[in-house]
C-alpha cells in the first residue's frame, strides 16, 4: 500500500504545479492589507477539489463587511476513515497570503507561477526544481501537499486509518480573528480533544524541526503624557519623550533580569523584551514633547504567565511616572499564551516516525518565539504540531517552493493518514 501511495505522489508533479498556479493567480489578501479577502481563492479550491474526487466539503464563513461577498471563508474537506474517533487527523493550512512588497525586487509577476531549476539557496546549497510566486510556499506548499496526500488515497480507493480533515483557513496572516480563532469560538464542536492537528507552515530545510511550543507573546503600545514646553525651558514642562525613553530602557533590562530563566527547547532560549516601533511626537527640535508613544515586542518563556509580566511592567511604569511627573498608559494589541504539546503525544510520535521513513532524518522537538495558529488549538486542549520541510522564503520577494518538498511532505502526510499508530 505504501508503495502505491508513494508512486502516485511521485507522479503528481504536474498536478502540484497546476494547483499552485491556480491558487497563486487568485490573491487572497486581507482587507487589512488592502485586499478583498479569500472568497475567490476558496471558491476555486472548492471547485478544484470536487473535480478531483474530494467531494465531502463544508464552508464556514466569518462575517466581514470589508471583504468580497461580506465573508472570510474557511473550507474543510473530509476523507472518512476506518474509524471516526476518538482521534482524527487534521492538516491545517491557510489560504490567505501577504502582499508582494516592493515590486522592483521581483524577477517575475508575483501572481503568476514561474518554474525554475538550478542555482543555489541562501545557505549555498544547490536548489532543485522549484516554483516562484507569492504564496507558493506560505502556505500553498503545505496546502498542496495535504491535497496530494489525500488524493493518493481517494483516487486509489485506500481508506485512511482514521478520518482525515483538511482545513484551509482564512486570515492567518493578520491574526486569525476571521480564521481559526473565529472557528473555535463559533464552531468549536468541529474539534475533539483527542484530535491530532498538523500545521505545515514552518520548519527547516531538512525537515527535522517539529514545533511543539511557543513563547507567550505580548505586544504593548505605551503612551506617555507629560507637559509640552519650549526647548529652552524644560523646567516648565514634563518631557514625555525622556520618560518614555527611560521606560523603554528600564523595561528591556529589568524584565530581562526579572524573568531570566533559560530553556534549551527555544532559540534563543530566554525571554526577550524589545522596544520596537517609535511614533513621531513634535515636528520641531526645540519643543519638549508633551506626549510620546513607543511599542514593545515581548516573547516570554511559557512558564512565566503573562499576568506576572504585566504586574512587573506596572511596577516599573509607576516608578517612572513618579520620577518624571508624567502619566503612562498602555494597550496590548496582542497578548497570547500557549500551552505546549507534550513531546510524547501520539501526534508527535506518529509524525516523527513518518518523517524518519520519508526523509531519513531524526526529528527534534523545538519551541519558537513567533506566534502561530497552533496556540489557539493548544489552548483549546488539542495537541498540535507545526512542521514542514521548507526553505523559509515566506514574505520575501521571489518566494519559492521546492517541488521535492511539496512531494516529500505529501508522502509524510499520506503516511500519517494510513499508519495505525506510532
């Protein structure tokens, strides 16, 4: 049976390019990025799947008046298995993409798939056959691999060991408020606690890294309010910029010292507290600003709860307020905690087994600082892993995906579908 599956996938290069081409020419940009959303791309995918024999499809539309059709659609394809529970296998990819960025940096039209061969990657290693275009790797590589894996069973009459659900989600690139977060809040009964969910949206070029944990994510926007004054009479004002600058420095160093634990699962293996965006205040040099705004990006090891970090921020903020005679408030554009998937979870054991068989590498569990949709699922009590063999060209000009990765990852996913246990 494995031989039949692998042979089908190996002969599916033209099918992979066909699907990638159709997906790429339909930009699925969030309204937040100036686009119309995912509807056109979702309709294309739904029709393509039906024409190729995957017919058990359900669409879930999150309302969004800004988007085409007034909705942000997510699509679920079901391939019934020998058993429907308690553990089903989900493979979740996303259909939205990011804008191309600076057009002059692209060597071809971002929305038209171009095939290429030869050359070397950023690490100097030779590249094989690849396709180029916005979204071809992020996240269409994982999407196409999951579809090829399913077709290798459906078209050959092979019934998976467990029911398989392919989830093609909206709005991953802009926070998932209309994607997985909306699905969990409005259709949470879709998922079961014992389900296993693979998210093929990140990894490394060898396919070794299985992401099982994320740092807690805190984004903060601090507003300092003092009193504006002439640059020659700072004694008559309260310098909001000076107070904000000291706050940024104090938060960076004091929080690093306070939350100093190390964890080798992550790289870097410590919490980070970085001042980032700085907004403009006064337009001229000789005015002491009465208001100042800066932002921080904080990635905190999971064993420090966000509320503990925020309590320490409040203490430091209070000291700065007293010292400078200002008031400081802050808002949290993002504050996300994430439980980890256990290293010995059935999903991790099964995924590790199939990666070894297909790629001949030894998988390793890792933690990351970036936030993924896995956090929503883990917080709902569902074990999830983020994995792919990937070149990490996402969001770059001339984004590309290796054909070998698309087909190889499809083999891994197909084995996940048919293997009885790890």
